[in-house]
């Protein structure tokens, strides 16, 4: 399945991303993914990453509903924020180890 982002709109604290399912032999279907911007800010999710995160949610096929709307849930935001924090911590540890090893050579 291939999804194309066709638009975005804001309604109060919700951002709605419209995607269209496209491809050969597949009827065009519009699906909306809703993200709560209060939660996005709480979990420090960069705004520019939201469309891609919503696309990944669609591609995973989870949390679908018959009316063509999906929700980027708080649970999924927490999981993403945790993975992001772990990657940042790991990168920082590698930098520190590199600095220590370099200073021991001098």
C-alpha cells in the first residue's frame, strides 16, 4: 500500500493529516490521522516529524477505524519519545567514550 499526504488542517488542539491510499487496482481512499498537539508538545515531538510518524502509523495498519480516521495515540507518542531519548543518550555516551579515549592517547 502506498499513502500520499494530501493535506493538513488544524482544529483547536488537533492537527489532522489527510492521506490518500493510491496504487494500481486500489480504489482511492482518504484516511485522516489525528494528532493531539498538547501531547505532541508534552513529549517534545518535533513538528516536522509528525507527517512521517503518521505515515508509519498508517503503514503499520494499527488503530484503524471503519470511518477512515486514525489517532496518533498518547501511547504511541510515549514509545516514540522513549526511543528518541534512548538514541540521544546512546549518542552522548559514544561521544563521551570517544573523548576519554582520545584524551588517554595524548
